[in-house]
């Protein structure tokens, strides 16, 4: 079954997730619920799926996640096109994700539903 490759999720890196939750809650009225990984917070009402994640490096920017049919195929395809793996395939209850870096050092995520 082919999917549309829509952007389906975004992540905002945070140095202090509690402070950023307060900021976005006050600014946009976003509501948060605990995610599956440590200090990860799902945004419940941002239009599309979104989350706050602990910052992994000082240069980290927000990451969009594109839905794909096969995460393994798209990791390979991206690498063949010159992308680098930033975070290799990870599994959570709903599916699999990976974070890549394009040929101009922009990060993007890919997501496969289970």
C-alpha cells in the first residue's frame, strides 16, 4: 500500500523540557502528555503529531518526520543519495523511526507505522 509521504510528526529539541512545555503551553495552548522515552513529551493539539525531546547536541534544530512504506528501504535510499544516518532505526510501540542528515547538513526524520 503506497502512502503519500506527508510530514506526519515534528520534534522540538529542548535544553529544559519543563521550561519549553510552559512556553508553548502559554503561547499556543499546546497540551502535553508523557512520551515513551525519557523526558519526551507528546504535543496533543498542534495540528499534526509533535513532541518535545531533550536536546542531543548544541546545533540540533526541529526535526520533521516523513511517513514511508519501509524505514529500512528509505534509510538505504537516503544513504545512496548522499545522506548520513544521525540516529539509526529505533522502535517504539507505534512504529519505527530514524533521523538522517541530507547533503546540506539538514536533519529530517523518517517514520514507518507498525
